C-alpha cells in the first residue's frame, strides 16, 4: 500500500520554553494529521514559526522586544510563509520512501495537484540528493534520488495519486483544526493570527477559533 503524508522536517527544541513541545529526533519528519498530541502540535507550530523567524527587512514592522512576540513575528508578518518539509510518499510493500528534498516546502504541496494536471517534471532538490516526480501517460514515477542510476523508485497511477492527495489534504485540514484549538489554549492573545497564518501556509480555509480559558 502507498501512503502520502504531509510532513515537517524537525529540529531538536533545545532550550525552547515558550510553550510545551514534544521530544523529536532532529532532521526527522513529523507527519501532520488530526492524530497529533498537544505537545506534538506545539512542536509543529514551533517549527513553522522557527522557519519564518527571520530578521525584518523592507516594509515589515520591527521585531518586538517580548520573547513570544519576537518569535512569532515572522510567522505573523511575512506574506509568503515557508516550512521545511512537504509530502512524504511511502510504498509500504517495498519500504521505499520518497522524501521532501532541500528545495521543498510544505507550502508547495499543491504543486502535486498541478503535476497531475499538466505532467511537468517536479524536482525537489539538487546534488547529492535530487528527488524527482515524472509522469508517463497514466503512470507516475517517483525517483528517490535522480543522481543515482540505481535509485529506488515508486510507481503508481495518476488516479491513485489523485486520491492520495485528497487524503493528504484531509490530514492537513485535521492538523489545522488541531492547531487552532491548541492556539486557543496556549496562545490566546495570538490565536486568530496564528491560525490564519498556518491556514495561509497550507492554503486551506482557517477554521473558526474560540479562545479558551
């Protein structure tokens, strides 16, 4: 069976104390879905905010002095958000995994839908690891590393990939709902803004939020 999961590439949260987070393996991938624990949601929000924690430039407002406001500043003020990760596609029968590359981001996940429509080659990285997706008629071939002539590959039909992308979208929507509920508890003063930012990142409608005591 082949599965598609939206994932974030994580790092170790050494010294992070702005909210509770889970212990994670650095450079491992956290699959996003409605099954995450509150601490795992906290880790995901930390990672998304961290990817956008960049010094303000141009017309962006200056970074606030408060530690929490400062850490969230990029997430809440950048127009184009980034999160290291993307879609992980796994063939569980062969244990071959097609992973996001160095040039991939979770915000690019809808490129897969465009790939289904027009069949243009999708590249997700560069040497030494270059994952690529190619379409040959009704067949999709995913090459784990195009730099290697004997690279593992995953093959599936376009129709199967279409259905799997729908599963991934549901996982993202479920994660977004969890993140909204989590933010209402842990970031009540920023709940609506954080939820809207994550919704913009994953290109899905923001769920209604209610701040909880």
